[in-house]
């Protein structure tokens, strides 16, 4: 049974993210609104809090490839604009406008050139197109209407789900994606072992694996023999299906342990594994570590307090920088092994 941790939601007002989207004329779905507003049904032992649950809902969208022609991502909102957008995409060719995707119309130079030649006040199609551009532009700038750290994280994810940035925009690592969710949980206590690793407290059989890219940068940390295996946390921002995800994001990972190249660490028990050997990742949710300690209780409310009450190790002060330090020491202790391997491969 999912025990409710609080009996009322009277202490919570309207979340800053909900207010921003309402003010922009693009209200979020009822489900997301209730979660972000911390309705008491989402503040339970299994769910943690509404904010945590909202990131699980966003995961359902993030783990699906961004489609240039389908409109499922608009389920994030209450008032669907799919019908007029679908009409724009259906009739674009007939009006001499070649569109390969409905996404990022507001920054598409072909669309701008079209509207310079067609007056939205005089032509119905141009008016529909102009309305879609205006809507996307409002979404692109909605982060300017929020200030809180946790709000900016949510807004950025929603923006990228609808308007994914070009792969050339940043140098962030793009993670391979799994086709289906592995059997890895995302309960509110999933941070337990990562909090302990941050302070170098490793169970006797525990393994701390670090996934690195071609530049030997530590991107994610995996825990093994500590709760659910193949659960990992991001140490740098990464991209999954076109969505930028912050440090402190929780993933399930899959790989063939018999085929991957791994190098044992001389620091803590565990291995350094190349990202190129990984089958794929599945985004689970944001962990409490995604938000700085000073804002963590405000962001995660009952989830954070549940961690305190269950005596997790320093959930109020632990930071991602501590996990990064552990990862860097893991990688540094195997650097000569990696170099030797690379030389041997070249020879």
C-alpha cells in the first residue's frame, strides 16, 4: 500500500512552473499541474513528492524519440494546439512551403522567408503558421519567467521535448537509448547508495563503475550490488532523444558484461567502462542531488524529508561535485591502463 505522508496539501500553493505556463497561455496538463502543485496524493512513500513524480511523467516523453511528424508530445499541455499545427503541416506543400518537421518553426529560416512574402492578415494559411511560430517562440523564452533552480530544470526539459536543440548547439554527449525500460526501480530511496558513495562509504561487495567518453571524461556513475543493479546517475549534463538532462539525473543502463571493455579501478572496487560499449540508457527521474542543498528541501518537500527520516547519509549536504571527485579518482587510478590499451590497439 502506498502510504500518504501528509494529509493535506494546504501548505503548498501554485508552483512557479505552473504559474509561468498559465501566464503564457499554454497551461500544463492536469496531471503535471497536480504534481507540481504538490497535491497530497503524490506525497507518499513510493512516489516521494509531486516534483519527483512530475519528473517521472516527463521521463515517459524523454525516452521516446522526437518525431518530426507525430504530435504526442503535446500531451504535456491542457489546451492542445495539435489541430491547427496538423493543418499547417498538411497544407504546407500546397502553399509552396517545404517543411520536414513541425518543430522549431520559430527559428526556421525557410519559414521566415515564406512569411516575408505572405501576409498573415490576408492569408489564412500564413495566419495559422504565424500563430504556431508565436506559440513556439513563447515556449522558447518561458524560462525567463521563472527564477527557482528546480523550476528552471523542469522548464528546460519541457522546452527541449517540444523544441529539441540542434545537435550542433552544444558539445554535450548524446546517450544511446534503450528500446524499452529495464527492470530498475526509481523509488524515493534510490539515492541512498549514491549518497554513501559521495562520502566513500561502499558496502563490502559494492562496485562503483564509471562510464567515460572518448576524452576520458566521467559522464555517469553506476552502482552494482547496492540496491538495484544497473542504476546510474549523471555527473555531467547529457542528451537523450534530443532532450538535455542535468547532472543528478537517474538512469537505468544496459550492456553485455561479457563483451564490454572494462578496466578495474585501483581506487574503489569497480570498473571504468567506455560509453561506446553501452547498449543504451533509460531516463528514470531527477534525483534530489540534481538540486543544490540550499534549495533541495523546497524542491523535493516530502521526498527530501523522507530521506532525512529514514537516516540516509547526509541528503541535506551531499553534492554532485563529491560524486564527480570519486569518479575522477576512479578514472585517474586506471589512466595508465587505458593508455597502454590504446597503444596496444594501435600497434
